C-alpha cells in the first residue's frame, strides 16, 4: 500500500477545498496526515478505517495503482453525482452534510431521558448510538415499554419495542436530530440539543417533539437529557436499563429529574392543541 497510498490520498483530497479541511473533518493531525501523503508513514488500522469511511473507499482500493484508482473513483463519483441529481432530498441537505464535522466529538452511546409522551408521569430511558457513516452522521435509538397492546406489531411478551433511525446535523451551535420509527414507519420525532463546550462530554440538554403512541396521537414536546456513556459499551447491560421509570424512582439521578421537570407543564409535556 505504501507505494500508492500517498498518491491516491492526494487524489481524494483534491475534491476538497484544502488538506487542512480534510484533516479537520477526519480529526487527524495535519503533520501526521502529511506523512501519509508523502509515503513516510502508514495509517494505523484505526486511522485507516476512519479515512476509508470518510472518503467512501475500501482499504485495499488505496493500494491500487494510481491510474486504476483514479478510474475507479471517477466512476464512483459519477454514480454519486447522478444519484444526487435525481434525488432532491440529497441535494437539499448537502450543505448540512458539509458542515457536519463538528459532530465527530459527539459520536458514541448515550442514555436518553425524556418525559414519556405515551405514558404521562413516567420517565422513558432510551439507548442512543450516534456514529459517522461515509461522511454523514446517523443514529439509532432503542426504546422498550411494558404495555398491554395485543394489536401492536412491535409488542413481544407484553413489551413494546421501538427502533428509531435518524440523521444528525450541526448548525449554529446546536445539534439537530430527526428520526423515524423503523419497525412500523408510523411516527417521526425531532430533537434539538445544546452542545457541550467542555473538554469532556457528560450530559446534553434539549427538547424533543413528536407524537404519543396513544389513540389520539397527540403532538407533544418534552425536555430531554442525553447522558454520555462512551464509544464502547456493554450493549446488553445498557439495554437492560431501557424501560419506563416512575418520576420518583431512585435509579434516576436527581439532577436528571430536575432537568426534565424544569418548566414542565401538564404531566411533564408541552402538548400542542
């Protein structure tokens, strides 16, 4: 790979305004990246994966001879441009994707605490995974509630499970997240979070809008708290904690309860009539 890596990386970087911009988006030191470009050093397995994910290439492709690699990238970019030109949504959100590099430091797992929209007076704890995928930032949020809804296709053994898939954007010092319930496709929600300007991320505060899963499908808005867990976690242990909690449950940190209760109205929700 050493023989062709530098030249192939230079070709990939030529599609951006500068190498400095690429380094910022990758969160890789400029001096170290220059060594890759000059063939003086080989990326670690971790950095190589980040580079490949960012540019949308495979590791083995970077080892191809320059002419073959250029042809491959040219065909791929042509296909991407053709798809983008035929998809107004991709074209519409492209500027947002270009500014998304500020989200890199927020990637990882979170517990999301929110006043439950479908069961007023309860706190819903969900598990969220925010990650980067080929230059975009996407996330998955898993919920689990014990309800008696035999007609609900998401219910198993008396437990309703929800899996939300969404995209995250960073704009004017705010994190914007929009998702949809992927098992039934019957609801969407939007979350706006205030970022952390500390060196170490612990908790993020914000608001979530959506609809309750009750018969009335009432639009509602609630306070939300994201608690950072790390980039690697025991998913089984974390998922065991995903459930509904009473407002006075001692397993919920008192500070989180206070944040959720701040400016709360009508069972902890802001309902839109």
